[in-house]
């Protein structure tokens, strides 16, 4: 079967006895039992719900995993994975991680005594990465590809190094989805998704998925899912199933458009020179382009670029008409953001290394020519006086609560 047919087959509902074409929403909290001693397959919706089961089964099939568990958000999924660690145990995380994940790791370190170490697990070679993973490490965590600089860790090599230490490799593959990358086949033990992004694709649900490579891990994650209870509700599970039916056609289209936008920006960088760097892993001069090609089937749908000045970046964003200013990515609607001030504002000040002028674009399903024209008018516009962005470029530790995303 080809990939598109596999996705369709994985998502087909087969709920007896009525055989509906769409998985029914079991909007129920509890299930009646035959007797006090004889339980049916389902008893209570936190422990299991047929709609959530259908989603979890589909995700496991798409990832080639032993099982999947669905959570109320990507961070709930990550928090559950991190629960596999006990106080005093060590996790090594690649240093370029989603802001909310860094905030979560910081809290865990504080509240539970988990030893969190950041290391560069992308630059360099296997020897350097081996040195970065201490013998006592219990987990290695990376994003493939990372956001918003789209760095690609070598999943095969990191899996080998982690396993030599007896550690688990967890890959947050939110920016790829199983349409483009299946980390289990590359050796990962756990694959995490913020399904809020590409898997949903419609910006209408917050959800997280953990896929486990083997049955034992699947049991441990399912135990935690039930014990801690951050489960995905049946209606949200259904929304996700519905969004995933179009995963392939959405992502192929969005990647092609992202490629066109990245090429246009890169040409503008060379000819006009009012852009400093374009970051898109589909471009040949991205530092991880070749490695990414060895372990994936697509470049993603998001890219970023630098303008040299955070104030100018903010002014460009305000000018854009086809992109809404919003955190998150992966929806059918194009969005633009300044990661430093938005999705990554929760990164602790001492760990903040992103350029403050970085603009991130998530490319939707609009016509790419219209997106490019919009960027052109935004970049051509140079106001005489630039209004200041809401927060200083070199932000001190944040006063207001870190942004939700
Ligand atoms: C958004 C995101 C998360 C968090 O997911 P939520 O669904 O927002 O909780 C985790 N990892 C990555 C890479 C993300 O982009």
C-alpha cells in the first residue's frame, strides 16, 4: 500500500454493529456493566473510551508503534513521558527545544529533583554526542525537527548512544508528523506529538500523543495516562481523527508552498539584502539538510527568517494581511510570529539564544503566490518611524506570566 492509502486505512472507523464511515463520538463518562463482577471492555472514560481508542489505534499504526496514548495537550503528553524518570535521574535534552518544554523541564528539576542537562545534540559528531550523554542518563530528549531553527538531530545515532547507556530516546516529532517521519523505525523508544499542530491541522483542538515503540513502554504510559488523568476528551479525539484524514494532502501542499516561500525569501536575501538569514530545512544550505533527507520524507511547513532588527520584524508582521499573528503552527491557515516574544517567551532568560528579530512563518493551504505577494508588500514597506515592540528586544526575566504556548 502507498502512504496515502495507509493513512486512509489507519483512520477508517470499523465500529460494530452499524459500521459508520466516521468514528462515532462516545460522549459518555461511564459504561454500564453486566454485573458487579463482570466488566465489559470499557468501564470509565478516563481509563478508556472507544473514540479515543480509535484515535490511539490510528496513531500507533501510522507511527509503526506498539501503542499510542492521547492526552489533553502536547505538554500533558510530554509531562507523562517525563514521569518515567524518578527523582535524581538524569535526562539530557537538546538545547533547542520548544519554550513550554523548557519551562516544564525547569519545573521538574525544581519540584522533583530530576537532573536536567542541556547539550548540543546536533552540531558535531557521534563522539561529541556520546560525551554529552552521561553514563547514568535515563532519557535523551530531542525535537525532530526543532522549532524555530529546524535543526535535525541524527535519530539513528542518538538511539544507539542512548541504548548503550540503557537510556530511552524520546523524539518530539511535532514538526514532522508520521506523514514525513517515523522515528520508531529509526530507533526511538517514544514519539511525542503536539497534535494541536500538524496532526489536527485546523487549529481547532489542543491535543497530545505519545507513541511507544514496545508493549512494556506502552503499558507504563497507559498506566500514567489513567493514573494522572490528563486524557483527551471524546469530541477532541474525534476532531483529531477528522483532521488527520486529510493529513497527506494538506502536508504535501503546505510543504510545496513553504518551499516556494523559502526560495523567494532566499532570493530576496541575495538580491535586495534586507533579510539576513532564511531557516528552512528544505533549502540545501540549511546545515542539517542532508541528514534530514536521510531520515525523513519532507521538509515541514514552517520556516523562519531574520531581518536584522526586532522592531522591523514586528512592523513587518503588523503589515501582513494573509498571515495572522498567532502562536502555534501547522494549521491550514498561514500564521506569523516572533518566537522570542511569543512561543519561546517562556524560555528562561539565561537559556534564551534565539535571535530576537526572528520571524517564523507557518504556511497554510492558501495560494503560495498570494502569500509571497503579501510578504513582498510587508518587506517593501519601510515606515519612517518604527513603533516599538511590546517588549524590549533583550528581554529581562519576564514580568507577566509566560505566554500560554
Ligand atoms: C506546541 C508544541 C508543544 C506543546 O504542545 P501543546 O499542544 O501546545 O501543549 C510541544 N512540542 C512542540 C515541538 C510544540 O511545537
